[in-house]
C-alpha cells in the first residue's frame, strides 16, 4: 500500500487499529488518505508472559479457543510506543477508530470498570487493567464449544431460518449470544460479577474512551441477539441468554440502551490518560470501532453491488447491498457507515487449502519456484465446466472439501458428478468420464465461484445505463488475499461471477481492516452534514494507488453458460447432503 511521511506536521492524522487473532496493527492516515505510519505487534513473536500459540490458548477437550485479554493490553501499550518511536506526534491525531475480530466478548468486573475510568498515566494499561475482568479470557472466533447453546438459539424462535431472518444469521459457535449463554451456565459466579460485556471492537473504543463504549451498529449483528429490522434487542433471545424473563440485568451488561445508529457517531474525546502519557490532544475524538469484516469493506469506497472476494486460507465473500434477504447459509449485517445498506457475507472453510490440496496432487513443475504452474495450465487449458464444444454435453461439477465445510454443512470429502442441464440430472463421474487429477484444477475453482454466484444471485441486478441489457451480476469483483495474485483464478472468477466493469485486485497489503478503521475515523470527523462515507472517501481515494484490473468480468456467452451450472451445483450439494444423511442413518442403526 502507498505510505508517505508528510512534512506538514500541522496536517491532522487519524488512527485505525486492527485487533486480530495473531496481532495488533496501528495505522495513521492523513486527510488525503495517505498512510504515514504503520506498526504491528505480533502476539507470538513479541508478547511476553503468555503461553499462546498463534495468538490463542486451547482446551481441546471442550473445543474451546480463547485469548487472554491482558495480552491485548500489552499489545496496545507496545503499538503506541512503536508509533512514538517511529516519530508519530500524537498531538496531530484528531480521531481514532478500530476493527476487532468479530463475535469475541470481553467481561468487565465492576472494579475493572472503575479502574478504566481512573487510569494513572504513570502506569501502563497492562499494569492497571490485567485484573479488570470477571473472566480473564475472551472466546475466539475459532471456538466450537457451544453446540448445545446453538441448538437452543436455533429453536428459540422456531427454527434456524426464523433466527436468520431476525438476526441476520443462524446460530454459530462463534457468535456472542451462544457464547454468553455458555459462560453464564458454566461460570455462574463470574457471570454474576460481570458488570459490562464488550465485543472486541467496543473493547478497543472503551480503552481509548476511558469508559465502556457502545456496540457498533454493524458489529452488534454478529451476536445472534440483535433484531436487525427492528433496530433493537430481541427479547426472546435475551430471555434465553439470561435465563430469566427479566432481561434488565443482561441489558445493563450489554449497555442495551445505547447502540448508535450512526456508524460515525461522536462517542467522546480521548481519555485524559492518553493525553498525559502519550501527548494526544484533548480534542482527539473517538468514533465507534467495528468488526474486522465490516471494516474490510471500508478499505475502499465500495459501492452497492460491488463484491469483495477474499481468497485466503478460507474464502470470504463480502458485498454491500440495499437488499435484506437473509437465509441460514449466509450472514447479513447492517452496513458499518451507511443506513439503508447491508453487508452480505459468506464464509467458507475450504478456500486456499483446498486449492493447494488439488495443486499438490498434480504433476509438479520442474521449477520449484513456480508451484502453481501446472495448476494454472490445467485450469486454463480445460474448457469451461469440462464440456465439449456441444453446450448440451455433461458439465463436470464437484465439491472439494479436505476439511468439514459450513456452506453447505458437509463432512470432509470429495464429490464428482456429471450434470446434464437439459435433463437437470446428475450421474456420478468415474475414471472414464473425469480425468483425475487433471480435471480437478478447473473444477475446484469453478465450484468455489459457482457457490458464490448461487448464494448471491438474489442480491444482484442488471446494470443501468448503456449496460442495461446485461444479466444481473456485480458491478465489480475485487479480489484480495494470496489467491488474488493468481491470474488463472482471476480469469475464472470473471467468467463465473461476471463483473460489468471487470475483475480487480485490491492491494492494501495485509492492512485492509486497519485502513478501513482509519478511513472511518476520517469520515466521522471531517464529513459535512449528510455526507456519506462513500461520498467523502470516494472523493479522496486514489484508485490507482490500490487497484489494478487483472481480468475481464462479464463475457457474453461464457457467463450465460454458467447459468445452468449454478443449478447443477445446487443439485450436487443436495445430493451430497442426501448421501451424508443416509450414511448417518446407517451408522446409527
């Protein structure tokens, strides 16, 4: 990403923090959105006093994954010191926002809340607040200990579909509501002594505010407790979580009366502790911090119907949309800055690792520095869907899950089928009809993008203006993550997903979340009345610094050819789920 050091020391700066599983990043941008300072604190490499691995502790017997909150305090102390050592004058900072890994919860004691409001500038945060919590640990998004609680949430409102329609998602292990319910039942004394509950995002804001900050309007949607359309807590879900029809105690812990609808709301000025210890201005304002995924869509002026596809270890699909059409297979959240818009999100476990699994099964290139060469050759030389020149010939469609998947909910395994579009029928592929592993290279990439197209098709629409004749599809596809550097994958992304204006790589390094948080702070402080995030940031954002077109999007004929394949993938998933159900029944006999 573009980074400059500004010689104008009077120009204001805005800080964005990204508290993730394995590190804390701090990034300062100026009003022109140029990054001037960036530092990070890697938990495994830099932290002292914690026996962590990849930023967390685990209790495998109960499928628990959690992090010591004191670790994050040490990280904030250290990041501020590193920014100072790099020459940052904190007196220039006019606003602060943050991004926190979604769903994680922090449990403050009454004494801890008082300590936060009375910080001593001669001492570090870690020295003063390490014992400020009724529970010293925060559940991590990788935690899978709450199946019993998820079952209760899914049935509380009738079924998982109704829960998703109200809260934007069905129940998930990592979501905060099921986590709070388990905490209350497993550790009742600690729960009783909890004064306030923060999300990781509001924890960041609370530290700099010097008092408990409210939840962010987008991140609150990752709890399975917030009624998105009503803009309020759902009483039935609060009753389930609290174990009582009197939900007032839980509401107090959540700070239920205060979830600002304005994502750029002024929460207050920075705590005097930071003015005295670090030299911040008294007038430095604190804006709401949001979740890491909502912050990612703020790393550029993403317009409605633009899509971000993160091609990392897992695959994440993010889209800004005016439509609220929840179902149990996806996530909907309020947009972090723009009322009337929603963030649509899909998460898959089998992303980059699944592609690597296929890559490693192929004949290897003689050049060790080009591990993807053969994969790329096979994926681009194989015709779309492995079909012959006759478009009515069978389509090769598969599922490749080296680890259990959540979309759809399937065990680890591989399924290969031939789909006959005119008959809407499947037949199992064999060695005579599917050349393994050669055909797998294109098939795995197609299946991953077909799943995205299947689940987002109700949210896209035909473009307006001169392209109004085109079929519904995203305006642009932005690829991020390691897979975005693979030209073959980008090419297939455009063929399957379309993209009226093409496929682009968004290159902000690994700083999308911190950058989005910093931009949110800029917008919060410098916006004019009624000025949207997209208007302000879009007017200052230099696309050439961050974006490169890497593939064509919509291609007439090819995009339409994948239309029947979407139905074919849907049929393949249903067949695999049917087989799984049959096998489960046989095992139970």
